[in-house]
């Protein structure tokens, strides 16, 4: 359970900082966006969800 909470906090940070060079591609296009832009938008939208889940798990503990 502790590792899940840690993953929920670290994953968005890693996805938006460490993984950027790995996904720096124009093709494929997703929803008409270059892949890098899609990746950033996806994680900007998923980060609040991950932090909300983290807060819920912390509240139970």
C-alpha cells in the first residue's frame, strides 16, 4: 500500500520531467496533436487525479 502511494506521487513528476526526452516525437499524432504535446496534456490532466487518489489513501490511513 505504501508503494502505491509513493507511485501516485512520483509517477506524474517523472512523466513530466524524466520521460520527456523519451517521448519527444512528432509522429504519431494523437487527436491531431504531436505526441509530445499529447503526452504533456495527458499528464497535466492525470496529475490531479493521481494526487486526489493519494489524498484518499492517506485519509484512510
